[in-house]
C-alpha cells in the first residue's frame, strides 16, 4: 500500500520539467524533495496532486492507477509557500472548510478544529481573520486546513520559506511530529539541505528534472552517488578542483601534488574532479597525511561562532568554514590543510568514483 | 559617502500618538560612521524597515532629527538626500536594457554621454554585468535584477549611503550565496557606507561590521558579530542570535557562583552590582556546554536530538527550562542519565533580562 | 511556474453551448446578409444571382468613399483627443482616499447615460435658440450653428463623444496605474527621475495592456457610432456628419436598397475586423517575448 510513480515524464513547451521519475512513497513516511530552484520539485508535487497530467508514465495509489484522475478525484492536500487561506473566513472557518465540503456533522467539525488548533498553537486566534495574523500563524492555519482535510497524501511546497528565521526554526521542529503516526504520505519540497537533515525523513535529491539519489539525508551526505547530490547536500557550496591521477599521485594544478589516499587507490590514471566540503579545509593539519595547500583570502564572513573564508585555491574559488572568529585580510596568502582521507572524486560525467570511508570523515 | 546621525528619532504611524506603544521607533540615537557596513537585525514588526525608510527620506519621522555629515537633512526628500536603495523586490525598469537601467540615474542628473558610458562600463565590470549590458532587463533572473538595482546606486558618485531592505528575500539560495559575498567584497573595496535591514541573522552577521539588534522600536545591542554572539547584552539578543539561540536557566547568585538546583557553577568573576536573586538567569550558548561523563553537572532530561550535517543538537529539560546542547557530529550523546556541564568561562549572568557587567 | 497548456478533450464539450449560441445569433444573420449581397430582386420574392455587382457598385460610388473618409477622420480625431486626455486625467487623480472615490463617481456618470439621451442632451445644449452652449457662444460674438455649418456640426459631435467616452479611458488607465507597485516610485525618486521619466519608464510600460484595450474599445465604438450624431445632426448639414453607419441606415431603410446595403455592411464589417486585427498585432508584438518574472 503506497504511492508509486513509474517513469513519469513531463515537458511544457518543449522544456523538460521532469524526466523519467520513478519513486515509491509509503504510508507513514515523511519524504523530502530536495533540490535547487527550478529543479522540478513543484512540477512533481503538482503531478502528484493531479494539477498537471504527465506526458508519459503512471501513478499508482494502493495499486490503483490514478494517472488520469484530476485533482478533485485525488485524495491530496497541498500547502503552498505563500500562505494561502480564505481571507474573508475566520480561522475557525478556514480550518473547517474541507470538512464542510465533506458535510461533516457540526460536533465533529467543532471537535476537530479545536484539536488541530491546539496542536498547532493557534487555539487563541480562531475568531480572527488570516490577514490580521503573523506569517507564522497564517502558515499554521494553512497546515491545519491541510490536516483537516484528512487526505492520504499531504504535499508541502517549501512551506517555511516565507517565514522569519526563528519562526521557521520552531515550525520546522514541530512539523514531523504533527504527521507522525497518522498513516499519511507526506511529501515536502525544500532547497536547504539542513531542512532535509532536521526533518529527518526519506530524502529524494532532484536536479534538472531528474532524481539524483534517494535515501536518508545523512547517508546521501556521506556517500553521494554523483556530483549533483554531493553539492545539493552541502550547506556551503562544495569545492571542486580539476585533478589528474598519475603515478599513484593526485595532481591539482601545478602546485599541489599528494599521494593517493587509500580509498582512491583503485582509480585508473586520468582526469577527474576533486571535491571537498567547506568544513574539510582547516587552518592546521588534523592528521599526519594532511596536505598543505596555498590559498589567497578573498573575503571572510563571520557568522558568530564560525568564520566563512572565501579563498582562491589553484585559481578556483573555494570556501572554508572554521570555528571561532579569525581576522584575515583580503589578499593575504595563507596555507590551508586538507585531509586526503575525506576527499571525493568524480569522473567527467559527474558520477562519484571515490567516497571517503565513514571514519575518515569528521 | 557620509556619516549618518540620528538624534531622538521616534516614529508613529498614527496621526496623534499618545502612548509609548503607538511608536514603532522609540527615541533612537544612532551614529553610523562613514565607510562602515551596518546591519539592522530584528523580527518582523521591530521597526527596522521604518528606520531605513526614514534614513532614505521616503518617510518623515514624527520626532527627532537626522544629519548627514553634520548637515540637517530631516526635511529633505529622497531625491535630495543622495542615497541609493536596494529593495526587497528587485526594481528594474523593464522596458530598458541593462545599460539604460544603469545609465538612468546619471541621465536624470544630466551627465554627458561619454561620462555616462564610461561610468556604466566601470560599474558593469565590477558587478560582472558587462555581457548582459545589451539585454532587456525583463529577461534577467531575480539575482541579476538585484545586481542591476544595486548598480544604479553604485554608478552615482554623489551617493551618501547605500541602503538595503531585505535584498535577498526573493533570491534563490544558490544565488543568495554569491550575491552576499559580492556585497561584502564591494564594501571592502570601496569603503561604502551601507545599511542593511534583515530578519536573517546569517545575512546580518556575515555582511556587517556592526550589527544592531532591534526589538519593539529600540536597539537592544549594537556590536560586532562576535560580540553579539559571545556577550549578548540582553536575553532577547542571546535568544535571537545563534541557531539555536542561547540557553537561559534561572539561578541564584551567591557572590561568585551561580546556583542551579543542587549545582554550583563557579563564575570566576566578580560583580560589583547588587544582583536581585528573583530575576537572575545564567546564559550560555548551546556550543559552550557538553554532556558530562563523570556524574557531575546539572541533571537534565533528553527530549529529542536533531542532526545536521555538521552538528548534533540535543533538546533537553533542565531545572524547569528547555535548553539545547550542540555537539560536533562525531560526538555521541550518553545513553542514560544526562547531566550537563556548562563552561564557566563562557557563561554569563543576567538580571532582569540585562547582562550583569563584571567588575575589573 | 507557467500553467501547462494541454489538451483536455472534455473541455470542448463545455464550450459547445457558447459556440451554438454564437452560431445562432451571429453567424446565421451574417449569412442572411451575405445572401442579400449577391442577389437582386424585383419584388414577388423572386431573387436572382448578381455575383459581386453590388460590391463593385458600392466601392465605385463616391458616396461610400466619402462616408468612409468622414468616418476615419472622426475616429482618428476622437482617439487623438480621448486617449491622451483620459491618460492625463488618470495621472492627475489622487491615489486613494475619499477624494479618489468621489472623482471616480463623477467620471463614471457620462458612461451611465443612454446613448440617445446623450444625443438629446447635446442636441439641446448646442441649440442657438434655447441651448445653453449654443446661445452662449453666439452671445460672445462667435457665429455658431451646428445645423447650418459643417465645421460647427463636427465640433459639436466630437465634443459630445469626448464628453461621453473620455471617462472610460481615464478609468481604465487609473486601474492600470494602481497596479504599479509603490516601490517603483520610491526607486525612481531615489534615482532622481523627473516626472516625465517616471511616466515614460515606470508608468507607461505598466499601462501598455490597458492602453491596448482602451484603444481597441474606443476604435470600435467610434467607428460604429450611430445614435448620438444621428440624434444631434441627423447626418447633416448636407452629408457633413453622415458616418458609415448612418449612411448604411439611409441606404437600407431610407432607399430600401437591400443588396447594396448588404454589400456595404459586409465591407464595413471587414474593415472593422481588419483594423482591429492590425492594431492588436502591432501593439502586442512586444508581449510575445518570454517573460521570466515570477
């Protein structure tokens, strides 16, 4: 019993939005569609909702083909990035609206609305109208309405993107708990990899209309199948350098050469792309095998307890994140250390050919 | 670029404000130095956008004065104040090319054709827009539009300050990153006076030399990013800055140690002020506390654990409050009986929401 | 994200009733006219085929050409006055508040008056004996009489149309101006833009769509004008204000020349269609560019 998508394709005016999507979402699962803007997240959610029909492919719910079912026939609710509520209805009526459509009894409606409002912390504003509420409250109303519909599939399209920072944090912590144990299939679109980590569900990495990898965020982060998944799961842009393997060494540019670490030994000679995350660059050597790389500071940003250092390494822009606040001047020449055990290697088609072993990662 | 000073600046959107709560800005005295980058940080409704609109001259303050380089500009409008502003929603003149957009402020000021072409070419190079100069601006991405609207400020040589009103709100996360660094570099390169309004602490802390945290029409603290992080002067600042924010636990103070339940945390500092025990709180960052392995520390009950790519965040109940502990991702959380040890060097004492200063 | 254009076969069923309605009250009468335009009769319900003779006669007669010329002149003048005037009124209106709504009421008034009443008002208003305007103009020493002088008749008819319809343009433009986000005015103020530059680069681009609609509506309406000038001047003095539709009625009902009238109405119809299509294509050329705004 699940929602199954088989080889779904969709293009609009010759532009491919979704390409060969095959997925399976189980009941009681929290699924995160993670990808950059215009990756196809919203297109896929609209397909699942039945708002757009696919060009080819099938969609099955509990084994029954629903591909040709329009939005009205599908049992889904949709929460948008913009807070969509009925502005002229009170919060109570907003939440009650899906139940009114189903002509539920008055007592059931009263009970359910109050339950949901309590759950979402909007019990005190039931008499007010959405435009007079804060963004966070408005989005809670929209979520409560989605829950009141009691649909089997709940779709959320970046529901927290328009909220203030601290509100986003609070609501993000509440969301998975709201849906837990209700038997729903939740699909949540996100661009921020931290959201995928914190929501702690099944992460579907999507880019340019294709699925790049599926799995828990932590395992995709540790062992990305390809360059696209590796960079989408990075909090800071992943650093990429052109590398060449010859004579069991890795050569980057004309200054940096180091012996191949264990997990790269099996690679044949040739050109590759070397990848490492911002947190893997450090000011001091962490292990004996750490490689020293010359770098020029472009600009530094302090985030409070951490410093983001933008560097020029081997004529490529790179990013490092270090703890504490460090005052580096722009243009300063410094040495950064890189642990070869934590490096990724990608081939020319962007497939991962070497991932660090778990113990080598910090 | 200019130094901007405000004295006793108050503003109310009501025609006859009477009560203090009618005011969205409450008697602000600011001194923004020439060539510095400032961020106004606060939750929505704190008055930060109002303050920005008053600085730019789009809004007249109810009370108080505003000076640019010592000259009173309180009653000058936006045109006469020579400020540039980048708005939340990128404003480009859609029927014009990128070149014409950048040239627009100069043409309005009657510069000659050659001077305009030269200046526009310079700014386009600076913003990496040279290749897009001939494009219709309607065809640009949101990030590029925001660069163009910034460019319209940079081309002018008479600009006193560049103001930003949540400029990255509608920008894709990937573009956001580049635009943010670009701003920072421009500031370093040209010592521009910049004022940046945002609710996003990362944007504020990474962008500014000085961050001013606003709440309810007042500035609670103004300082460097690390000052705000290490020594918040108000519990609101502590909670607002940092993700997750600072932990606060009710405590009693006996002259040199904070007492929480049966635990005494020696603060190793001396305080001159009399401290009222009823409103005393110990503040510490989730990063400056750990799980103790030897049975000492404050007893706590683990609620749940969140993992990000780099850190583990444990949410706990301790001494009647909820607190967070942030650990590097490779550290494990003890399986049973949780006790928290607070680093006394980095713990701060608060009384009535204000930081208690140590005496030297 | 754009809404997908796709084929839903069932959707056509929903349009079917409308298609039938249009067929019934537009296409069938049109076919009757086509039928008349290619036949002649000597009474007794006997018709015989004349091919394109009626069309040739209409086009060769100076009468049609004259009426068409007058019609084009009238429409051009009316558009030249009403569009800029309406735009200026819209720009001058306050953006909000009670004054905005009261101006709106005043503006809407002429639009609510039936066309023949408008004609009657101006017919009386302009009369030299009892009309306020007519007698006043004569009183200051200007010789004005729209029943005798062709120029006076034209001025009266155009003034009437401007009075009647400028409000429509003004209201359309006003609604278009309301859609300009406030932040654009702020940015323009900061960029030091002049009033003209704000109009040219901020307001006009956003009014484009609305202006196309105003233009088309006013073109079609003024090109087919009948009631008001007929009530005021009856097409005179002489044929000075005999516009196409007035001429058509004279031909069809006055002379009962059905074949010629049918041919003329078809030509008339084609001209309106052609001009509308031309306007629309020319004015919406710029809109076919891909729109990347979200």
